């Protein structure tokens, strides 16, 4: 399975009473498809999945699958630190028609590498869906070592890895030893271009909510051999990316969406909305980014 170059980990918009705002979900889906997203990931961390009930997750995934209607792939986050629960959720979303699942490394339990392998292997045996292995040590407390990822890639339905370790040496080792049909995606927007340079496929993005076209332009420039255009776009994008992660994700990107017409700042506790001073910092960075784009005068 190929997620394209940019998969977006979609936010979950909420009403003021905290319920999911499904009318806005539909608008966000259409916005993403029109603005550079090749695949939608629903119920990931950016979607505030830790605060969603099982019923809410299944309802949101079902809604997303139906509204996308096979235009692009839909990947559902079903990973948990309990293997059996991950299996159960994966089977349920398979019945809803998703194109694949994303499984985060089991957090809090802190299994060793044998335990990590056994966790993913057990889930893979119970589904025919493509699996995205998601490595994000800053959230899970464990790193999936390169050797473990390489071993997992030999399981037939594990061919995609979201690497958010920030460790390009680790990613290089993985890319050097997996098959050509195994794709490595950056889990960090700021490492998209560096990962492409060492053989990665693309990014599972947060920033694409607001700069999807610009990120696609950067990737196209790299692919076309226009490396100066690519690195200039990377340099322009990086301050925006830094601001998007200056506070806990997805709080900044929910505010950033106000720049493209969406009022979706509401988050669920324990997350809290941005302070006014943080909004001002983002606004300043966003305005400078727009100025930089005008200066570059590139085809986006």
C-alpha cells in the first residue's frame, strides 16, 4: 500500500459542549483533499484519540470513510498498549471499510524489543489490513530499534513505518535493510526533506492542515531535481512547523486552522487552548511565512 507523499493526521473538531462537530469534520476532510493530502489518518494523537471513547472513535472513523468515499485512502489509529484491545479495534474498523490501520508502539508498559515485536506480530496475524507501525519515543517512552523495525517489515502486511524518533541515523539503517516496497514516512514535519534525501517516502503530517500545498511543492521540487527550490521551501516552512509544536499537539494546529477559515480551537482536557501571547507568536510567524512565499515566487 502507498499513502502517497503526504498523509495528514486529521484533527477532531469539537462543539462548545465537547461533542464532535461532524459538520466541521466533513469540511476539514474536503479541505485536506483539496490542499495536498494524499491520505487521511483518523483517530491519531492529532485527533485527540486519548480523549475519545471507543464509541466516538468508531463513529468518527465510519463517518470519515463514508465522506471520503474512496477518493483517497483512510487509515485508522487503532493502536493501544493492550495488544488484545488493539486487535479488537482493528477488526472493528476493518468492518467499517478503512484502507489500513496505524499502530503506535505500546506505551507505558515499556516492553523490551522482543515484546514490541510480539505485540505487532500478534495484531498482524489477526488482520489482512495494511499496518503502519508508528514509532514515537517521546510519547510512548520506548524506541522501536531499527533491528526490530527491519524484522517487522518481513511480516507481509507491515510495509509502512511512521518514524517520529527524530533519529535520521536510525531511519537510514532501516531504509538500507528493508525491501523496496517498504515505505518510511517522517512523523516530524520538519524532517520531511531530510528523510526524502536518504530514501524516505514522505510525511505523516500535522502541518499539512495549513501548508499542504507548500509541502507538496517542496516534495515535487526535490523529486524534479530542483533542490534549491526544495531547500528554500523547507527553510520557509520550518518556522511555521516549530510554532505548530511550540505547545502540545494539536492545540497550535487547531488555532492555525483559523488562518484558513476554520474555527476549531476547542480541545478536550487535559489539553488547553493557546494563550493570547502564543497566538501572537504564531500570527507573527505565519505572516512572515506568507511574505517569504511571495519572495520565493515559486509555483505552489
